[in-house]
């Protein structure tokens, strides 16, 4: 232990945690933004090399990974691939994807997973934060789209772990924005957060009341972002590249024509996308049993909300002017910073969020039995009892899925494990209880217990916690790819990973 | 037994003030939500998840008249009605009209309000037989409403 | 000649001089104290000194005035104060013949 010469009375307590800073990070599809609470107020950080908007773009220059705009070959918008499977339609938008190598994108002589790309962005942010604030980064709240599924949330946690950032908590982007808006304006009542960014659209309905931010319902589309409009524009006008398309789209929000393309042309292309966001909005209102007139205000978040057409259509839909009091690019990071500060130092503010997607199990006939329906307040525990359908059935496959569809094949497979060594009983006599637990961050733990006789076996699978390193992410992706044929290999792999999976046998 | 009234510290009656329930719910969550224990040991965190989810469940039951009445009847060891022929003709008529494209939302909403009032009145005078019948009807009305 | 209370190595003297020059305020010197905190009881403090305390033990070494808190004298007796620097960290370190144990993290000691 080395001592430093300090001002009188400023010697720190030994064993006191090192003085650090907690921040909020909006890890966006197009840009990432960092905010911090200083003297009770959240502010976005401007860094020496730019910001507050740091492009979420990674390039390889002279053998070193760089973050930011670059004329060299780059990887961008890879947030859209977080937690995705190589069979996802979104993959067709990424020509850099290497064939037959799982989810890996080529960049120069290297190849990176979307998690590694995010980790490079995060580690760049971390350096910038530490240089700018001259303090070590203690921990961060990182935001994710509300509609991110389990796999995408885990992927985000892994990226942070790779970047050496301790996560206080993941929070949903619209929830973070509502925190920034609510604390800034003191608004109370039912608010809709309309959050449309480069990659995703989220709509959350919240009740704001005296420091409580209660999410009532949420909905969205992970494959509906400004990027999709850029792509449509790029195709319609045979533009040289997507960057040009995005620039054109942005400029046409401020002026009515540019380089032979008019705002009307853009709006004709954008309208179907805007309508999709409104149909999601309608669905969320219906889910929460609210009518348009029950909504006190619509808060605009995300770069897409700067498009005049979006303002106009949303105004028509809600019959009121959208609220643009807070900067649409900064709101999420500001809210994340407020959340980080209140988690670290304590406060009266409380965030009550919900599950964006239903969680269930595969039952007979490839059907899904929902155990925790979407929009259930978090944390949530639920259990369901199952039985065997054959005499002397020795095992049972527990297949955990996420999604709204009726059939397993249309839902996202999260985990699959076998409950072995069931007692020899006639069909229907065994009693297997499966417990689901979703924590405040939206991460799931599943366990199964056979309890018909004195013999009990307990299997617990935590697809989420303690994972780090790309090998693990790779394992998740691969198991999802080969799930059906390769349960055994996955089980073996899981057995080795005590942190993520543990088997306990209790005989009594 | 899981008792949502005890968890949220609300008097065990059918007619409750929903604003009050919400207030108690927020208060309870402010105390025990896992976010309050972010730096605590994993046992304490686990306990917070457990208790906080019980508070969520209790709130879910109490704010819904159907679930609230079901709990109160089960709490009195009253068996719920099932497969009773009564009321089925009405339900079938609604289904038919709805199938023909008629919008029944207003009519069903009125019916639901009447049944909730009926539930309140029957719990008031501890007439559980009456409450049981009203609950049975309410279950069907909600089912038709969902379709 | 009696053994001095504390010996400063040349690198410690140089570093203290530099730090005293860099400090915005004029200083009397530096002060060494002990505090009864940490997992095995005691830890040193090392601060700039704005004035001399009435019972401070004073040693002067190559124009550097080191004040030792009377409570610290018995612990520090016969120690050497050194300054070390490598790629990652730098700081002062006391090597104390009186020390009997250090805590796991090396932040405190007992005698």
C-alpha cells in the first residue's frame, strides 16, 4: 500500500471504497450518450474528442480498434444484432456477417461479435468518462430498448463485463426517459413515452406520481428504426450509401428539398413506418385498457421524433401536441444518470417496470403455456405444475420460451434443460413444479422440482447471471442454433459453468 | 396462505378504496423493492425479489374485482361455482350477437358494473351464496368481453 | 549517536521537495501521523503541514522538515520512508521494523 501526500485532514479512510463516479449510459444504435449527476442535476458529458453524441461505430485503424465516425471500413448499427440469431431477417442488412461462423462480423483482418462491438464502444466511453471527470468509473446504469428480449439483455451485460464496467442495473430506455422528464418537469399523471431511435421503436405508458414511475404497459419493435427508413430511401433513390441516405433524411427534417429529393418524397417513404409505430401504440393502449383521451401527454424521445411527419402523425393520433421539453437525444442518458445516482446514493424515486414479452414453457403439441404474461409488474414470481404423459417416464424436458405467439417455433427459445431421474410413476402421477422468477431488471431464473414422492430433484437454470466473455455469448448463440439436436452438449457445457447453472440433488 | 389484504395492510372486505390500495402498494414497494438493496448481500437481494413480487401479486389481486372476490370466497372456504347451467343461455346469446358483428362493449360494461355492485352488496351482508353466483356470472361476462 | 526517529531515502526527499514546491500554499513541511482505523488497527497518514504542533517531533533531512505526530512516534521509531514509482502506481512507503503484521490488503498494520 503506497501513501500519497495529501492536504491536511484529507487522508481517506483505509478500506473506504475508492472514490469513483456513477454514470448513465445510453448505448444507442446510432449514437451513445453519457450523463452524470452533478450537484443534484443530471448533465450529459461532452468529451474532448466529441460528444455528447458518440457514434456507436467501430473501425480498425493501424491494427487498433477506434470508436467514432471514420472513413475507413466500419461496423455500425450492430446493436440491432444484439442477442439475435443468425437466422433473424435483420441479418440480411449486415453484409459483414461471416457465413457459417455464428454471429461474427468481419472488420479488416478481424472478426467481431455484436457483443464485442458494443464492448469496444463501452470501453471507449469508459476511457472518455475517466479522462473527462478525472475519476475512476465505479459503476453505470446502461439502458436497453424496453422491447429487448432476454438474450439481448444478457448480451448487453456481457458487453459491459468485457469493457470492465460494473452495471448497477439495466433499465429500459423509455423508462429512463420518463425519469428525466418527470423529475425535470414534476409532471404527474398517465404519460406515453414515444421512443423512436435508429434501430428500435418503443412505446411505454407510465403513471408518474410523487417520485413513483410505474410502467403500465410497454410495446415495441426491435426491427423498426430510422435505419430502416435510410435503407428505403437508399433503395428508392439509388443513393451511393446508407450514410448519405441518413444525412439526406436528417436534412429534410429542416429543409424541404435537397439534391433533387423533396420532403414529400421522404414522407411518402416514411409514412408506412410511422403507421407501424402508431399501430404498436394502439396495441399498448388496448393492453393497458386506456383510451387516447386518458393520456395526459406524449413525451418524444429518440432522433426519429425530429422528423416533422412523425410529429404531425403522433399529434393527430393522440389529439395533442407531443412534448419536446427535453432533448430527444439526451433524455435516455439523463434518466439513466438519475437512476444510477439514486441507486448508488439512495433516494425516494422508485421505478416499477414490467416484462415486455410473455415468458412460458413448451407443452404438448409444440404449444406455449404462458407462465408470466407480458406487462406483468417486476419483480415477478410464478409457478405452474406439470405432470408426465407416459407411464414410468424418467425425465422431462423443460423448454423456456419468450414471445407472444401460440407455437413454440414462433417464439424465442431461451433455455432448455432436462429434469432427469423422475420416480417411476404412472402417467399423470408425477408432480413437477416449474418456478419462474424475473428480477427488477427483467432477467429470468427458472427452476423445476419433482415433488410427487419423498424424492425430490431440483434443477435450476439461470440463463442470465454471472456470464462474461465472448465464449459464453457464443455458447448462447450456438445453443440457440443447435438447440434441438444438441441438448446433451449444451447440458455438458452448462454443467461446467457453475456460475450459470448448477445442479443440486437432494434425497430426503 | 397467500393473503393479499395482509400484505398490503388493507381491511379484508370486498369494497375497498382503490386509491388507498395504490397508495399502500407504492409505499410497500418503496420499502422493499430490490432497487433499494442494490449493494446488499445476495440473500437480502433474493428476499427483496421474493417480497417485492408478492406485493406485486397482492396488488394485482386487490385491484381486480374478480380476483378479489375469488380470494375472499376461498378465504371463507366457499367452493366456487363451475359448470352450472344457470346463466349459460345469456352467455350464448351474447356470443351469438358478438359473432354476428355486434358491438357489445357498452352493454357488457354495464353488466359488469351491476355484478360488481351485486358482489359488494352480498359481501356486505355475508351472503356468500349470492356472492358465489355473482362471481360466476362475472367470470363469464369478462370472458365474453375478452373475445 | 542516537538512532534517528525516521530516515528518509534520497528519492523520498526529492519527491517531497517537488510536491512542496507544487503545492499552492506555503508549507512548514509534512506531517506523519497514525490513525486507529483499518482492519488490523492502525494506519499511517501523510499530509502537508501548515503549522508545527506543540508536541510534534521534528526531523530535518536535506532541507525537508518532517513533523511526526507524538502519537505516531513510538510506531514509526526506526522506520525508513521511501518513495517508489513504477508504471502503474507511485507513492510513499514505510518499512517498519516494529511491525508485527499487516492486514490482507496491506492498508493497515499492528505492532
